[in-house]
C-alpha cells in the first residue's frame, strides 16, 4: 500500500504519516506490512502509531475534531468546550459518529496556548473557543 | 582501559574507563537500589530509583547509565537522593494495584522490597488506578498488566536475550502499556518453553501458568498413627 523500497527503520514515522494522509487511518494490515519490510516487530510499529495523536489506528469520520487536553487549555476551561462538542455531535472523545460525519479526539498541545482553549478541526486551528463558537463552527461542517 | 579516580561518599576509589557509576559503586561494596536495571540488559534509566548526586550536575543522575569520569564526586545516599528515591517509589506504588497480600509474588516482589528498604509508608498520592483484564490465553505465560510498572525489563529481555521481539510499548502517558502486536492478549508460539521475560519481571505482572492440582503431584504424605 505504501512503497518501502530502500526505507529504513528511522523512516517509519514518515511512512506512517504518508499512509495516514492517503488512507485516513492506519489499518492493521498496513502496519504489519511495514513491520515486515522494515524488519521491526509489529508491536513497535503499533507503539509509534498509538503514541502520536495525529496518527489513527481506527477509521475516522469526514471531520476530525481535536481538542487540546494540555494544562493551559484546561485552565481556560477546555472541559466546557469538550462537553459542548459532546452535546453538538453526540459522541465522546475517542469516538466516531455512526454517520461518519465527525470523529472527536483529545490531543496533546497544538501550540496555541496563548489563545486557549484551542482545537483543530481537520487541518484548521480554532482558538479562544466558547460553547457558542463551537456550535457555529460545527454547523459549517458537511 | 585507563584508570579513573572518583570520589564516592567521601572516599577515593578507582574504576576503569567505560564503567557506570553503579558498577563502580557495586565493585566497592556500595549498594545502590535498582529496579529497571539488570546487568544482563541495556541500561535505559527508566525508573530513576538508582539516582545519585554528582557534584556540578544540575540534576540527579541515573547511576545505571552514567559513565564515571575522572575526578567525579558522587554521593549515593545523601538526604536529597534518599528523599528522591522515596518519592519515586511512592509514585510507582500510587499507580500500582497495591494488594500485596493477594499477590503471588508478594514476598519476592522487587518493588515491595525496595519500598520496604526505603521505608516508604502508605501512599500520599491518590491516582486513578488502571485495571486490565488478566491475559491467560497462552499455555505458557500469564500477564496481569495491572501489576506492571513499565520497567521494560520484559521488553528488553525478549529483544536482547531471546531475540523474539514479542513486546513493545504503546500509547502515551498514563495510558502507556506493554503490548503484544496490536495490543492483543499474549499468545505466541515463540513463548513456548521460554521463561526469560517471566524471570526478569520485578513484580507479579508476568508469571508461569499454574496448573490446577500441581501441589498434589509431590510424593504422597503418609501419616502413620
């Protein structure tokens, strides 16, 4: 699924990122294949894939909501934002809506601490969030 | 191999180049507690139990992986070191399941022994504990990850001694876990008749499969009246 000729173990992260962009998630067959061609154990590949919040081992929805779970955002009441996303989408962190419209995840710092609480919707950063803003942003999603 | 002179706890000692602080101390009869470290395995400095104070160093250093250098001044049991070790064990115990009297390894558990040696009392820290189901699918090994302290000794033993690379570390932070393949219960053919990881586990997380009625296989006890 991903060309691995001449690739070494240190290229693993780049290959996983490539696969993530191409397929939207990392299927087990792909990780097993990568492990084989890079001469690594499956558990090591899985370890890298699950360490990074921007790599996903499960199929994701059309829109991926990532709310920062780090301290600055939590101090700025990210919990209220998390709850309002739960209300709007009907799913909890780590879940994907049955209709495939949204995936909801908590992520590590996305570097927008000065404008906390922050979230990423697909590849866009949204900052200074309020529950009101959330419903506006999510309504615009297809 | 050049000779290196270091000062440990006030006395001048000599060691050879490439030696770690831990090795130099042990050679001279100074006992530094270790948990994730085993002489057979690559040191990784994961548990921090073996920290020592080195003059001129901003932080305490892990003695299992820090090589000695000429003129190093080391304190292995200063108040700061002892206090740090104690807190480290307290933190390990805080997220450990903590029911020693229910555990098969109770009296041979290295974590418990170190906690006793350092006189760590009841845990001060309240941490949410994580419970995992016991994995007893394999006929050769039982894993109880609730007792795992993530020292990575099983991972290294399997990689370096058995060279089977069964284990890996997955997830992140509090969710970190020793996994097999895609986080499946352990059930591998290579584990047949191999007890390497079990013998390296400091806690009760890894154990052999105990067969029911094993105690009855011994010589019959005859009571004559």
